[in-house]
C-alpha cells in the first residue's frame, strides 16, 4: 500500500500508471518508439509512481560525494541505509566509500519509493541529486535474500583512489538524455566507447548506424585497465577532434571514465576532443527509453540476479541473432553466463560462457583449460603504463594558479598588497610546525625524504601563529619574517607559480605589510600553534 501521508506525495495513492509511447520528434529514419515514463532522470523531481505493484521493484542508484565524506559521516550514512532497509524490507548489495555509494536493491514497489525518499530526507543536498532508477514488475525470484553493503576505497575499482582520482566537479563532460544520446550516435566525426568489461560487451553493445559514430571497444578485463587503454597513443589519436561518447550499465563507470578523459584533455595539449558525452542512466535508461532496442544489439549484462536485460519489445529470436558471443568449449552460439565458469588463466579469471551441452565437461575435465576470448586472442592491457594522473592534477593546479595570479581565471584574483619582508600564510592545517611552514615556503613538500630544515633565505626565519583574539584558538594562519624584502618577494612569486603545500592543502601566501609596520599585530612565536586548554585561556 502507498503511505498514508508524506510531504513528497503528489499523486493519487492507488493509481497505477502504464508507460505511454510516442514517436521521436527528432529526425530519425526508423519508426523507433520512445517511452516517456522512466526515460528521464528523477533527480530533483518527485519519485515516479509504480507502473505495477506486481512482483518486486529493483532500485539502481549511485551517488558520488565531493568533497568526500568524513569517516564519521560515512558511518552515519551506512547506519541510515541499514535502518531504512530494515524499515522498508529492502535487500540487495552495494558499495560505500568516502567518495559515495553505489547500490542494487530489491523490495516492493512502495517500499522502494519510501526507501529512496528516506535517503532524500536524510541528506537533501546530496540525495535530491541522485538519479534513482526504479524498475517495477520484476520477477520475485530475483529478489536478493539479504542486504550486504561493503566498505571500499572506490565505488568502481579503477585504481584511481585518493589523490589519483580525477575531480568530478572539474569534469567537462555532459550528460545526455537517452533520446539525445541516440540521435548523436548517428553523427559523423564521433566515437562511442563501451567502458564496460569485454565479457559484458561480448553479449551486447551499441551498434551505431552506417555513417554514424565509430564504435571503440577497449577490450579490458576490469576497470583498472581503462586508464591504461586511454593512455595509449593509438587511442588518443582516435579521439582527437572527435565527439567522444561513453556508456556503461547504469552510468557510474562513465562518471569516473569521462572525468579521467576530461582531466587528460585539459592537461595534454595534443589531446583535444570535440566534447565528451555520456548517457544519463546508462544502458538501463536507454533500453527503458527505447523498448524496441534503438541502436542496442543483444543483451545487457547485469550484476544482479536477473543476469541480463534485453529490449522489452524486441522479439527474443531477433535478440538471439544479434548476439555474437559463443560457448568457450564448443564455439556454438550462446549468450548466457551460467554456472559461474571462469577463465583458467590465473591472471585473468573473468567469467566465460558455457552452453548447456558443455556444462558437465566444463565442470569436470575441461575446467582447467577454459579460456575467455581475450586470452584466446592474446589480448592484454595489464602491463601497459598508467597516465601520470597525479602529475596532471598538479599541472592543472599550477596552470590555474598562474591564471588566478594574473587575474584571468574565474574567481577573485590575488589581492595586491604592498611588498614587505613579512608574509602572511593561510589555509594551514591545525596540526603543523614552524618547520613545516618553512619547508613549504621553500617549495619542499613535507613528508618522507624532506630535509629537516631549510635556509632562512628560502623559508624565512621567524614564524608567528595568528590566534583568535577572544578564544586564543589557532585557525590556520601565520606570519613569516624574512631577512629582507627581496627574499620575501622571491617567496611570494615562487608560491604563485608552484603553490606551497602542507599535506594535501595548497597554502595561500601573500605579503603582510600591516605586520611589518605595526608590532602590536604580532602573532605568537613557537614551534607549534597555540592550543588553549579552555577557550579564552
């Protein structure tokens, strides 16, 4: 039953909706149908009412968090997920990390909507931005038995955790709704990249029309190989000057993949595309939008108990003829992954297809000799070099800092101050020493391998911590004295070109003429900032 009350409720409580179908308004050659219901993101919109209350409802969603959660906030979110799941009968599996959450869940039609709304209520600023993909009327046999949410370093194992992760807020890629994405697949001078693993692509993929986008398959065994493939000169050559489209199952892999390409494009002068695009909601939303399949051929590999998904209104026999995969034993046409068979190569171990007729032998005498198509073809990406992602981020930070110092970037340019032999340093961490500050001003990153001290010419002599006048708390700023004005000028100019860093923070460095003129503005000298036992002490 629908909930009796709720501020989000905006439709008749027991009414069930069927998906209307219309013809494409854009100029497409075929009479392809476009399904309105489920074809658009629900982010910042009311959750859609059920199309049916029969069977179960599947919830697919992901949400990146930037800046990342604190460990405490992550624990709070995990606790709320479990509370809402227990309250609304939700089962499934997911991954939670400091960078966000990614889940595939099952429950009743109304339970699904209550769960999603519960997340929106828990953190409106975050989960109102989430595109919850709800599929009603799913076979109850595919319901998960329990809820399992694993704590991980990354939501998608690209090997891009920590400082190597490309920043999503700086991603220049654009989301396209499924019908706009469909239209772009027909454009010339365009490439479309399947960012899924090859064993997924093997049973189904996009096939753009003649004269349209060129299909690119990285032929990777796992997502960690995608940055290596993207870094290859021949790959970059195919992308230059082209519109670059990407797709994956539900959209989450494209978030990082497009951000990676966006970062590489901004950092490498010889890699310039004509725009980066990905389909909002992934293949799942594309097939809901185009129930006859659109440019999709074959099956969509799924990581839940359904196993695979195909176009709802496409004849099964047509789907069979479109699927090009085969049994790894007899090489006969077959497209279903059954029995959890895997490639016998110890460095591969990806799923392989075994038909019904070969299953017994594959479980027995042939188990140690099963090979995936990539191993049979000798294709491997694992030993290729990764792009220098940390170096790229530093280069972009330097470029941005130069623009800001010249007043050319968006935002506030550095305030022009009278030169003096005192400088002001801001954005310091609370746990810092005067030696850390001097090393940073000298252009030396604090950490292993750093010298124990630096000359006063490069790092200054005296460090004075600036504390709040009322509470006496230190909030991350200090004055540093240099022997003469020229040493201070060299320091400020050096930090404008290459930002001084303590830990993961870029410091703000500028002149402090007021301190130079007025000794009453002096801070507190010492090796460490002041930490009062009680406020005001």
